[in-house]
C-alpha cells in the first residue's frame, strides 16, 4: 500500500476529512447539528411545514389589516432562518464534498492505470481544470459515438489518447 496522508498516523484522515480535531467539542457539536439540520430540511415534511407556516401567516393578513407588524414578522423570521441555514447547510455540504473527494482520490490512487495526476484536481487553477474538462468531454463524445455505432451493444472502450 502506498502511504498517503490518510493511511499514516494514529488519527489518520482527521484533517483531510475536515473533521474537527478530537477534543474540540464545540466544533464537533456544530458539525453534528449541521448534518442533522441538513437531513431534516431535505425531508418533504420540512417543505410542508414551511408552506403551512406561510399559509398561516397569509391568513392573518386580513385579520391584522396587513399591518406593518404582520409584514415585519414574515420578513424578519425568514431572514433569520435563511441567515442561519446558510452556515449550517454550507458546513454539511463542505464536509460531504471533502469526503467525496477523499473517496475519489483513494480510488484513483488504488486503481492500476489511473492517472494519479487527477488526485487533488479540485485545487488546480481554472485554466488547468478547463483543460481536463475539455479532454474528458472529448472522451465522452468518442464513447457516445462508439456506442451509437453499435446501437446500444457493448462497445469496445476506445483507448485513452
């Protein structure tokens, strides 16, 4: 096995996965909260609750004669919720993205014939990333043409250029 930052050391992978260092209870708690909130808000029931809240608010419009307080209530509550959700969801998304990158990097590292230069691709400049994107777009077109020539039959994989 080729040693990597993930396979070395007693607490291997901790920094690479974006996890808080052991003992940082606040950061660990925030990360746990962010994952739970992300899972809850992705559920259809959360959307239904949001729609119901807006409906209840709308019902009170005529009762309060569409007062400034009635308008301020929805504006303030949605602004605060949005502001807080940005941080929670960004934390969860960043963590998931880091984990996905680590998994993909490990597959590239372990797969014989894979180009190890693609490991850590997300840290390249825009120009370098665009060059790889164009290369893989051409490969995709080549595979698509080969598949359409064979009418959906298993096509031989064209060699990498």
